[in-house]
């Protein structure tokens, strides 16, 4: 999954981006509201992490314009403004959740997972397809109740395919979802991860529609 982080604080931005990347997410970090708008127009994201005190265009205006354009992407506000009036204004402007600084990273991760589940219409953290069980919260994967160890990037790729099971994704689409800016991507990176997933799960689970892309079947 790919997130847009709009945060002007250098220390917080670096910390959040680093932590989420370690969790297997692709994170693009911008430091002002106008750049955030351009990034959102140019790339497909699954979630926006939004500070309110952004330069050039503050978070409230960014959020209001986003919802005025009927963009329904989940937005998690991260701010030092803890006054009730600010929380109410942010939620009424269209924020899906509100987290007050200083940030506890475990809580941030849990709130992100909850928003992603809500967006996909799921209430539970586990996805079950046949005898493949994937816990999106703990990053645990089981095949016929046997645990399967995946790297962070492999899990990110599997999660992307599972969340749109049955729909093929091209290599370019997968790169867009699992890699952020300034991350070096080798030309065969996706194929290498696909090969590794097939070796661990079996080719039944990661299929290729020639000329179109890769997909996980809705049923094995």
C-alpha cells in the first residue's frame, strides 16, 4: 500500500516515514499543502496522513478542498492541536480519524489498519481465501495452518494482490503501490518478489494473466 504523508516537521516526518516503511508500506513525504495536492493528483494513494499546520496551504483547507472534489481517500489527521474545537473542525471537514502529537507509533499503526479495513469494507484484520490466511495487522501468513515467513516487501505485494483478489495488476501498477519516491527499483524487482511468493505459497496462489498482470484468485 502507498501512503501520502503531509508533515512539515522534519523529525516527525522522518520518524513516521521510516516506521511505516519498516511495516512494509510505501510512503511519499511532502512538507506543504500545495505539494501534497500535486502529489495526490499525480499518484494513486491508499491513505493520507495530514498535519494541520502546513505551509502554503494548511491542512484544513487541503482537507476541505479534497472533500469538495468528492475525493473519498481516507485521511488521518496528525496534529499538535488538541483543542476540542480543532478536532471537531477537522472531523467535520472530512477527516476519518484524528491523532494528537506526540505520536505513539503502535497507536498510529493500529489506526491506519482500522482505516484501511473500513475503506475495503472489512471489520476484521484477517483475510481468508481457501486455506490461505493473512493477518493484515500482525503480518502473519498461514497456508493450511502452517506459518509462512515473508519479507516486508513480499508481504506488501501479497497484501496488494489480496485486497483486489481476482483483478490482475500489471508490473507498473504493483511498483506504484509498493514503492515510494526515492526508492531505487530494479527493473525486475516485482518479478523477483513474485517468484519468491510463488516458491513459498505455490503457483496456485500467485497467477499471471499473460500480457495483463498478476493476481490472487478469489478462490483457489
